[in-house]
């Protein structure tokens, strides 16, 4: 089976940092030369997959790179630099063991939130890329990305309240993934930055690859 813009036979094109699987989502391209999407970016063989909402929130409208430019994007990038996932220039960092993407990769109109129909239309592209990366640890940022990841990749959503202050930096075991939600950085309180950095350091310090195929439970 094939759907627009993506083949179910996925090749891991490791030499491509941006959009390594050649996704072609149905983004608005009415303005010639204008950026239509912020594609997934980073290490296509990564164990950690950082998942944001859309470029208007988490950045990349000018750089084309997720988690750049905006206050939220910069805050997240600062944390991943501290644990050596990122180095190099801020607008186009070199990522190791980390892949970044959005559940809504197309650029919305300035200052607007994408329509629900648009999120639904792009879901298949995000899902295909997530499964192609096949990371061990999913790191959804913010309420919408966390809701989507918990709903689609764990069995926990029905019994978990979507309270990001409570879920922040916690471990939720899903269907072959370990999910660690991250509160929207613009809402962080004093301990939130240290909490997510410490959680990631703790995961890196153990055999996290055993998370694949484990029974579903809250860690």
C-alpha cells in the first residue's frame, strides 16, 4: 500500500540530516520559494526522538530546523546541548543520537494554530517517520504532542490526566517505547529544567535499549 508522499518501504538515508526519508506532505506551496514545512532533522539512527507541535510554537520557520528560533525551541536545545546531543551552530546544530520532528510539520499561517483537520491529515506522515526512526525514547514537548504520543503509542492515555506539570520528566512505558513528556518550556518553573536534564542523564546511564518490547506500565 502507498499513500501520497511516502512509501511503506523505508530506507534509512543516514547521509541526509534534514527530511532523510523524503517526506512530501501536502503543505501549502502557493508562495514560490517560501518554506512550506519544517521537516524532521537529526540523526536518523537515533535512540531519542524529540517531538514538538508545529513550527509556529517550537521554531524553524526561518531556519528549517526544529527547536530553533523560538523561546521554547531555544530552551529545549540548551538542554540537549548540556547532555551532548547537540553541538555546533544554534540555527543548524549537529545532532548525535537525537532526532527532532513535529506532529504538524507544515507551516501554519502567521500567528495561527493549525486546524484539527490539518493535524489529522499530517498524522500519517509523522507516524511513518516515527516508525522509520524507530527510537527507543520518545520525548514529546507540550500538551498536544504529549497527548498524541500517549494516545497513539501507549495504552496509558485513558488513565493519565493530561497535567503537564505532573507528567514532566516522568517515564511512561508504551507499546515498544519509553515516553518522557516535557512541559512546554515557556511554562517551566525553577525545577523543570533540571528535572528533564537529570531524567535524560539517568536514562543514558542505564541500558535504556531494553525498553523495546517491555510490558506497558508507568515507570
